[in-house]
C-alpha cells in the first residue's frame, strides 16, 4: 500500500500507481473539488476502476474533515484552509457548502450487477474498505420469496411483491423494521450475493432492507439505469443531496438516457386494463352484497369510490377508441408525428397535463387494491398492465421538463404509431382479445440523451463523472449527453508495443476482398474465404479467441455454411467452437464450457455478436482471450423506424446548431462504439497481451480508422495480402509466448509446418479429394530458414533475370498459405491453476530479425507474389496448374520458344481474358531473355486479337 498527494488530497493506493492512473486521479479530483462535470476515457486494463474508487473516496474523507472543521469553527486558519482546499470547500459566506448537515455520497453506477460485483471486489483491495457501503438491486436479484422468484417476468414479480407487501403476507418484508440493521449493517462490503445470503439467514427481505439503509452510506453502488430513469428513481426512493454521480462503463449512457425517457403502450395493454377494471367492479359488487352471503367477504381498504371505478372504465374505453381511430399511412402501416401529438390523443380521453398527476395517483391506488385481491398469474398480468399505463402517463408528463414547458416535448420527443405485433397469447382465463391484426402500438420516443442528463443534473447533484474505456470520439459523446463538460481526458494505455498486435486484413486466403456487409451474407465464395481466415488463425492463436459478428442472422448464416463444408470441422481440430446464445439464461453455461475448453489444452473459439453480453461485462483476461477477431461494421438496422427517426431528428437539430451530430455521423458512430467495446476484451491488465484482427477492408479507410480508440491507432497495421498479416501474427504469438509472463503455461497453437493441407476454393472443390502433390506448406517456414537461405531468396526475388520466376515458383510453393486450411494437429499443453504444465513442453524458436530489402527488391517480390497468387486462383484445376509449372520449367531448361508456345496452346485451347492475362504476365518475366522475341510476338498477337 502506498500514499501520495494529488491536488492537496492524500490518496491511498494498493501499489505505486502508473502515470496514466495519476493523470486519471488528478482529473477526477478536479471534477470533485470544483463541482465540474467530466468525461474521462481510460482504456480497459489501465486500472481505471481502482483509480476512480481511491480518488473519490479520498476526496470524500477530505470533505468530511472539512465539514467537521467548519462545524467546530477552528481558529487555526492554516488547518482550516488546508482541509477546505483539499475538499474544494468555498470559504465565502455564500458558499453552498456552508451549513451542510451531512457529507455528500458517492453514487457509483455501472451497467450491470456483474460489473458492480467486480467494482466491489476492487474496493476490498483498498484502504477504503472500512467505509460504509450500500448497494441497490432489483427484485430479480434480491427477492427471496419463493412464489415471487418463480415468476418469469419482472412486471409480474413487481405486482406480486406489491400484493404481498400491501397485505402484509410476506414474512421477509414484515421483518425489515426489526432485523434490517442486524442483517445488513456491518463493517464490511456486502455485494448482491452477500445480501441474499444474509436475508435468508435472518429471514429478512434484502430488497427492502438494503433500501432502508441507502441514505447513511458513504458510497452507494447501483445499476446506472436506477440513477438515470426518473421512474425507477422514484420507485427506489433515490434522492440526491449534493451527491457525486459516477457513471462507470458509461459508453451506453446515451442510449440508456433515451430509453429511460421513452415508453410504449399497445391496444392489448389497454384491453387488459379494461379487463382489470372490470374485475374490480365485480369485486365491489360482491362486497356490496356481502350481507346476503353465507360467508361474508372481507372488505378491503380502498381510496376510491364505486363511481371512480366506473369513470376509469369509461376513460379506458375512450382511450381504446382514440387509438383504434388513428389512421395509418397506407403504404407503410405507420404514422410519424411530433412529440406533442401524444397530448392530443390523450386529450381525446379527457387526460390533460393539468389532471395527469391526479390520474397517476388514482391509478396507483387502483393497482394497489387489485394486487391485494388476487395472486394468480392472469390477475397479476392485468395489474401489470395498469402499472404499465401509469408509467406511460408518468413518462409523457415528464416530457414537459422541470419547467412544464410543452415546447420541450416537441423539441426532444417524437410519436410513432404502428400496427401491433402481439406478445400475448389469448387463453380461456384471460381477456378475450379483439382482432389483434388491427391493434396498434403507440410509441413515445425520446431522441435526446441530453434531456435525461440535464434532468439528473438539476436534481441537487454536485457533479457527474462519465467514464469508460471506450468513449471515443469524445467530442461526439459530449455533444450527445448535452450537459456542460469542463474536464476531459483521453488516456494512453499502460502496455508496451510488444504486448499487442493490431492488423487490418483486406483480403482472405483466397485473395478475395473481405467486406462483411449485408450483401456478403449470401455470397458463398466470401463465406468460404472468411471461414478459411478463421481456420488459419485458429492454428496460431493460443488459448481463447473471440470472434464478433455484426448480427445474429449473419452469425447463423456463417455457422450453417461452414458446417455444410469442412471449414467447421477444420476449426474444431484446432479449437473447440462455442456460439453466443440468444437466450441470456443459457449464456453462463456456454461461457463456463468455453473456459473449461481453454483449460483442457485444446483452446476455444467463441463466436459472438456486437452489443451482446460477451462484448462487455464478462472476464476474458489472459488466456481466456488471446485474440479478438472483428468482422464487419455493426451499423444499426438502417430501415428500423426508430433509427430512421433518430437520423431525421439529428438532421433537424443540425440545422439549428452546427455543433450537433448529423444523422449520418451518429449512424456511423454507433457501429464504431460497438467495435471499440468489443476489441477492448483482449487487453485486461498491464501484464496481458493479445492480438486484434480486423477482417474487413473498410477499416483501412481513414474515416473509420481515425474513430477507433485512440490508444489502438499507433499499433494498427494494414495488410493487402492475408499471408503477410498471418506471418506478423504468428511472429507476435511466438515472441509473446516466449517473453511474456506465464509463457510456459500455454501453447496450444501450432507454429510447425503442417503435415498436409487441403485447398478450399469453393463448395465443389471442398468435396474433391485433394491431391497429395498439391500440398502447400505454411508461410511461416520462410521465417525459420537460416540467414543464407533468406539472403539467397532475396537475391532471386530481386533479380530481373528470367530464372527468378522459375525459382520463385519453388519458393512460393513452400511459403504460401493462400487459400489453405491446415489439417495438422496443434500441440496441447495443459493449463493448471498453479500455472505449471503437466505434459511435454513445447520448445519455441525465436524468429530471426526481419531483413530489410531495398525498395526495388520489395516491389519485385510483391509483383511475383501477386502473379503467382493470380495463377493459382485462375488455374483452379490441380492438373492445369501442375502442367503450367512443368511447361515453364521445361522452357527454362531448353529455351525452346516454339515448343513453349505449342505447349501453351495445347494447355489453353480456349483463351479467356484471365488466361491471356497470365500469358502476358509470364512474358513480363522473360522480357530480357534473348530467346523471348517469339513469345513476345505471340503475346502481342493475343492481346491485339483480344482487343479486336
């Protein structure tokens, strides 16, 4: 443990901080001391979370000391000045800090409970673990009532929980007042799992128990949708008093802000509301006639009259009529309107901004009464719809803003009506649904993240710190969140150049361009080329490999295609393959199996999608991911109504403010943000290492490359040919495996020449038996030749004599990996918990330093590679290629031009444009040969004939 002073604050740290951590801590303290909002980016693996915790809690201790000093009215001005400077307290009489009763809290938000558990684990490593810690979770994580836990949907869980709480039939809730202090207050850090275990031990509800204690903590952990969503804040009773808001992993905050202020309601929801009110009317009728009943019914307390319920049903019927009466566009079956259109619709049912609050309160009473009446599932579903309509009205009312201005609704919101796609299946015991084909869904969408962020900032918040490893480009992020940001940081990485290899590959092993877009999905040649790429890399990447696809349909198409040929089988010979499931409940099992496969020698490859759970929140450090392979650009669905309206909205805003993003800029950035997040899986700490491979030529363009995370850009290299990228990655894994920590523990990758290889060019050629004499050795064999052979080959390649092409044919045969899938078995070495191998170690050879050739030699070499690649691509039949090589070799020996031309005519009786191109290319290599005139005339005639 070490301590250092930063901006007058003494910060305790578990170890000597890196320079990037010191910069980060300085920026955090600048935000806290001055009350400024900050947007701070620091790459994954730079210790961002630890820096954030230590700096904010160190400041909080200084703040407490300052408040205590001011209370005691210390006369020692130097002491008072010192503590106030560290805390950022203004000594002026008008200071907002004067008269503060309690210190502020640190409200620490992250995206998921899994991420919060990781943050709390980091907190346990620090000197601040003694501070009071609280955590807020949902019923999904914290409820321990057996009946509530077994429900599938959150809305029904909420309804059932409220029913049991209101009727005092939940034994766990009934013990909250008596046992919450004993159960949940301790000198330690309790995460979600700890709260659940203690709740079961003390027979006390963790959900309500943890809520009771949140006001007295120093740092409160919560999913950040609880902070951002005004409806959730209200439900969780989260109130701020000069508190500091930290939004960690904040790359999703813009989307979360929009979604938290958006809402939808459907015709089916209204029908269920009508049915729920009808049920209440029946219950009220039964209560009235209880005196005639043999068994009197227990009257339930309620805050409404019979007439109120009748009015409510009439109102819902009117709303249903209004929604059914909306005319949609004939061609698209939808309707786009301004935000305030929602008020016009509700006004048709006599619901206006002036009476909306009263109506919301009334709905809450009715919903509570209904929840206490019956606990069967259909009944709870109806109550959930009442609650949903209540939230719908709350969201619509909040669109007016804190000042209640209707202009806010038109400025930041849009209304979209479409035909309903029913999620309900009618049953005998539920409402009789009307013609669902004619039902409609009413969407009320917010398109300005700044609307929600400004609302949060105006609720007595000291400052907001938005931080993540992937916020690039910062200007776009700041533009979107729409609040003043005075503190910015874009940190470098802590790793060395030798710890990461970043490649952009423009073409696959078959020399076909790699463009993973919508049109590629049904292109067999492209899918084969992409599959070959993965097969080749599966041989040399040790441990785990993550492969990210733009969408599930694209992933499914690739999997189906590869399983129909031998690509899938070829990968499984090198690595076990796992696919990210669409069902998140199954994901944990898949991830456990993926980890297990890595530990059991073979290694594993996980096929996942951008924006899925694999792309963030899971642990892929060290051998769990030695490489991330990026496929395509995950643009949002272009024709999706919400995406279309977002682009249109931003274009409108751009006309008013040139600093705003345009619709097209936003659309492109959405893809880049998802890519930045996915590639951050590979480097997780200062000792980690791995490769990032972009398999799409579009990443070579400046517009896309410049928007990738700033730390990555200096490492990025672009390769026109697959073989060169393959070689660089192979060298990287060899060197890193030999020099980086834990080198002995894992080397399931194979760097040896394969015993045999099968050439894949198409589905048909896959089915043909590969000829033994067509075996192609991997390109890495070239790297392991001694210096003399390398020098000899460089001379041959750089030579302008006719011998160069002949001798390079032999070199090319032993070097090339183009269009090749290896069938050799990788070496297996076990990975044990104590990092010791249990089987034979693999001896790693150090690759000789790369020889720098003169530019003329390099150009000649590239020309030869391109020519031979083209020959192999065009002459797909193995016999044709072999015969061509034999003819060339014979000519080089005998120098008989007539025989050469005669043999070429026999081999190519029909000369296509591609064949003529090969012959012209061959002539270029013999241009200085004294016997070449006849061949030159022959080729000139072919060219003239072809041109005619």
